[in-house]
C-alpha cells in the first residue's frame, strides 16, 4: 500500500497492515518523494562529473593547442589518436558539455532534487500529488541520461553543432559528422527529457496549489517553494516550445520537410529544401532557451534565500518584494529571448524591443541582490558551508548579472556577441551561481536527505578553492572576449593576432584544473558522509520550516502522527517579544512555523 | 614556459594532497565538538576568510584591468567611436556598482560573523529602502537604454546613397568570398541553384547585371566611404565578425542579411599606430620563441581580418578573410586589376 494512493489530507495515514517495502520498491521504483529526490541528486551529480570532465578536456586543448596529451587518446579513442584532439570532437565536447550542464545537472539535478525533497516537506504534505507520475518523471530522466551519454559511442561522434543545435548545421550530416546518428540521439534524449520535465513540473504545481497544510497560505510559504513553484510554471510554458522546435528539426532531418532549411548547396550538390528559415528555429529555441536560464537560476535563488535567512538568524528582508521579483523575473524571462538574436538578421526594430525588455530584468534581479545583502546586515551569521556557498552565489550573481547590461544592449552586443565575453557572463551568472545554489542546498539539506551531517571542514576547503578558482577562471575571461576572441574555436593559433592571449588562456585553464580538483573534496565528503557521517539531530540548523519537524529517519508520509498546522510565516528568526526583553520563546532565537502566535508577540506580515 | 606551468601544476597538486591529508587529520573527532555545525571558532575563522577573499577578488579585478584591458581592439570605423563610448560608460557604471556591492557582501559577511551572545536584528521590511533600490536602477537603465537605442538605430539603418559601396560577402564551409557590383553598381541575381564549375557563387549568367560583378578572396575597402554589406551563405549559418569595425551579422542560408559601416583607418595607418606597433612587436617576440612555427611564419604583420563567429563545422576555427582598407586611388587601381564574372566564364568556356 503506497502513500500516494491515499488521500493526502488524511491525517491518519498509517494504518496497520503496512508491509515492508522490498529493495526494488524502496530504492529503485520508489514513489516516495524523498527517495526520488535522492535519485535525482545522485544522477545529476554523476552527469555533473561527466560535464565538468568534458570542460577540462576543452581547457587542456585551449591552453596548449599544439601539444599532445595521452589523456585524449584514453578518453576520446579515435578522436584523440596519438594524443591530438580532433577538431570535431572539440565541438562535440562543447555541445554535450553545455547540454549536460544546463539540462541534466542544473535543471534536473537542481530543481528535480530540491523540488521533490522540499515541496512536500515544507508545505506540510505527505507526498507529491502523484507519486507515480513523480517516479515516471525520474525514470524518463534516467533514460534520457543514458541516451545522451551513449551518443558518445556512435561512429561519427555525438551532436556537435553547439548546445543550441542551430540548423542547417545540426540538420545536415554532410555539414558535420555529429549531425548524423549523434544528433538523432540528442533529439531523442531531449524529447524524453522534456516529457520528464513536464511530468515533474505539473506535479510540483499541483502539489503546491492543493496540498498545503492547514494555515499554510501562499504568503506563508518559504521562498524556496515560491521559487520551485514559479520555476515549474516557466518550465510548463516554455519546454513544449523546445519540443516543437525539436520535432520540426527532426522532420527536416528525416522526412525532407523545409521548416528551417532553404537554398543549400553542400558537398557539390544542391539540396531540395526551399522556403524554410533558420531564424525561425532560433526564435523557437530561445523561447525556451532564455526562460531556461531562470529555470536553472530561480531554484538556486530560492534555496539561498532560505539558507541565508536561517544562517543569518534574521528574516529574509522584503519577503513580499522577493516574491514579486520572482514573479517579475518569470514573466520577463519569457519576453526577452530575442536578445540572443540581435545579429541574427532579424529586423533591427525587434532588437530595440528586446533590449528594452532585457534591461528591465535587471530591476527585479537588483532588488533580489539588495535584499540578500540587507538580510546579511546586522545578522548573526552562522558560517556553515551551505551559508558560504549562498553568499558566494550572491557575489557571482551580481558579477555575472552586471555584464548582462552590456550584452543585453543590442548596440554593445554587436562586438561581443559569441565571444568569450558571453562565455564568462553566463558561466558566472548561471553556471557558477546555480552550482553554488546546488552545493548550498546539498550541504544544508544533507541531514534531511541522509540523516547524517557532512564534514564541515572539507566543506570549507571545497568552498574557498571553488570560490577563488571560479573567479580566477571567469573574470579574466571577459577581457579575452573584449579582444574579440570567438567561442567554439578549437584553437586560436590560426590568427597570429591572438598570440598574446595565449598566456591568459593558460592562466584560465590552470584555475579551471584547480577548481575541478577541489570538487573531489566534495565527492569524497558526500560519499563518506552518507555512510560514516555524524548522525544528524532533528533540526541541526535551528530552522523554522516544517521539514525539520519530521523525524530524522525517513518514513512514508513524512510525519508519524498528524500533519503539523502552520500559524506563522517561515522567517521568525530573532523576533523579540512585545517588551523587547527576550526572544518570543525565551532563549531560542527562532520560532518554528507550527508554533501558534504567542501572547507576547505582534503578528507580522499578514 | 610550458615546462614551468607543468611544474607549477604539479606543485599545486602536491600542495593539494598535503592539504587533504592535513584536513583528514583535522576532520578526525579529536575535539569534543564534532557536531559539524559551525561553532564560534568556525564563524571567526570563516568570517576572516571573507576578508582574505575580498583582497583576492579586488586584486584579481585590478590585475585584469591593469594587464588585460590592453587587449581591447582599437576601433577603425565611423561608428566605433560611438560604440566605444557607450561601452566604456556601461563598463564604468557596472564596475562602479560591482566594486561597491562586492565590498558590501564580503564586508557584511565578515563584520556580522556569528559571535556567542550576539543578537541579530529582526528587520523584515522597509518600503522606503526597497523603493530606492528599485527606482535608482530604473532611472540608470532608462538612460542606458535610450542611449543604446539611438546608437543602435544609427548603426543598423544604413541609408544607401550614391556614394555607398555595396559589397556581397559570401560564406561557405570554410571560407569567404567578396563580390563587388562592378561599373553598373548593381549586384547580379544569384542563387545556389546556379552553382556550377567556376560559377562558385551561383550567379545567374543570363542576368546582365552579373556580367561585370567582381569576385575576390580578399576584401578591399576604400577609406571613409560607407560600405553596405549584403551577406549570403551557401550551406550553414556563419557569422561575419569584423572586430575592428565593431560590426557583426549572421550569414543565413536562404536569406540576405545586411550591415553597413564606414572604415576610417587604412591598414597602413593602423599598422603604424602606436598601439599596433607595440602589440605586433610583442606578438613577434612570442612567435620567435614558438618552436611550432616554420621560419616563414615567424614574422607577423598586422592585417584587418574578417572571421566566422557562428559554429559552422570542423574548420570553424580557421574561416577568415583578409581585409585591406586603403585610399580611394589604391582601391580603384586594385579593383580594375580584378577579373569580372563575364571574363571568368568566358575564360573557362575556352
């Protein structure tokens, strides 16, 4: 008998006759949201390992383009024969690195893990609205992972037309080897991924809307839930458009239609395609592609809101403004896609419109950054590893966000479009920031997931090397971009003009290797702590949210007895009583959400 | 250089391993407090680490601006001055904000690090503050947007006059061709379906306008004359990126895109500019010590170039065309020496 089959409002979820789940039910085809969260996390981390390893190979190639390295032959086989990296595999690596990091690690790994773990626990529900759909969502994701990784083992190599897979390059195997079977596998993998993402998102939305416990109004929700909720909505709005673009591309590739292709002469022959436009594909792709940035980022911002408030021992500053910013960012994110296309050949007037909407996004983003900083102000900061990563996120989010003002301006984009300036910008604002959010979330909710604590000292080392390395990689990178260095170049030695940038490229690569190496501390800490970490107490971070009222041992239905009722918002940290003599609960600087309003306190924020 | 770096990396790895072993030792539960929750000591130490990190971050920013901003390529087109001004205003503004905000983040992380007995301030809301940091970005961004849009429409709306030189830039895997309209000042009709033999760009041979078109593999431009480029691709997406002229436009199969600029500095002038002399001397120094280069590759002389900036296939990294900006007389002399399309087809039929 599974929990999902029960009415979730039922407070007496655990009747007698509950049989022990078998190994398969418990660990593999589990419908329990906590187990599915762990499955997402571990799968996402494995994909992250692969994705980061790919970037290391690229950095090795970019730093020493004319040297040979045996590692190429070991890892890339015939594409790295005699230690020389093949140009086609370089493009494949950059394509699959982008695809894996954006979709598999930062969408599924981040949102999948924490939405699943936290939505039921923080809103006070026994499980997701549909446990079965949730399980299906994970297994589709797992299949998709297998398909995308398997594309490395096909004869002509995996998809290699960039993670944006613009046609005609991605449509014509004559144009590049990777556009054969490799590209088909990419499309299949992404199609399955979209299905998985939609199943997950719909589930999150329904759960947040319908299964909140008594007293948990929308304005009492922790910001994590707001972020996951809005992220799911953006996903439902934009992922189907990617699916449409992918299907049309598939039809152009396999059935001879001409949605995106026209007037093509390649390898001595004119193709029959007529009347399509690659620009149409770009519009469809970026209609997902840009919201995707926020699908990646918003959960990270939600996670850090929660962690910063908890560890500052202060309420998040401007709770309602934070919600408004999330909503504003979500809305604006769907009307800015054209800023990826300023020089695509679309009408320049459209460029003006997209410049306008794009720069508007800076306003809610700025509000969020300022609110974080004010939350830190006059706090009593508990510098746990999760908190360090959260502060790190605010820092990289600001640095990366600011250069967006240059890229979002159609005029300025002309000369830095598709250069390393762009690479530096989006890695900081989206890649590094979201990864920090992921790490923050793991360090913070590890006790909830595995019932044990991660080692804090290893966490500190992990954070500081990563923080130094990430800036060391991406800050100087802006400058080689300003020099006009194009992205997706296998090597720069064909242009003597770029010779004096070689040292900077080496510097960046060295930082990259050190940073990647630092992740091994995390890997060790993560695996070791699962088995040998110190046993966690129920509420190690002295947090107000409902997940910390559940027992450390995972049980079906989350709470052994009744679901707790909620009486207050989730940010009553360091709140004083009316006389200002002591905290509301004497000697305890936080009031959990399930504690009724006390006589000696003023109610906030209703 | 490489050997040095390998040693450096090896040394860093060594330090890393040493550190790991030290941390393992530290992570053993010797102390009584093994809760793995930050205690007072951790807060003190990590708070101070934020100060150290601030020094690193500001050092890195200063180093980057000091050492690397020289890579910013000099402008050589009429609108590049306007472009650079907007760029530097934006850059100045964001660096101003960056310097302040990063300081606040890291300073607060240090200053308010947890201490035993310290009470956090319950401070949940302040409409006035939030209004301020909404309205200031609104005003600044409005100014930037308006400024940017004026430049944008000026750059993008090229008016074709008598004087404008119309040049087609033709892209294919993995090279470029330029097509000049010849004496009739009109580019002949073209489509990939006409491609055959020497007719590499698919010109319509029965179109009289096509006969005097001139196809070249170098792009020559007369200085101070507006040029309007029409871009055409025969296979996949490419992007024509002219970094020194602050110009870029994607080249899209199936449609013609356009971009215009007026070159203002001849190749000779920029080669002799102080910036370029210094830069080329430095590059030649690097090339002299590069053992991978043949003796004839050692010496480099600056030429403008056009490069492909949209992933287009395996040789994407080497899809370039030389650009020569010269005086009107030099240009006329050069263009008159070139073969017209009519001459080319006649020659191949013989």
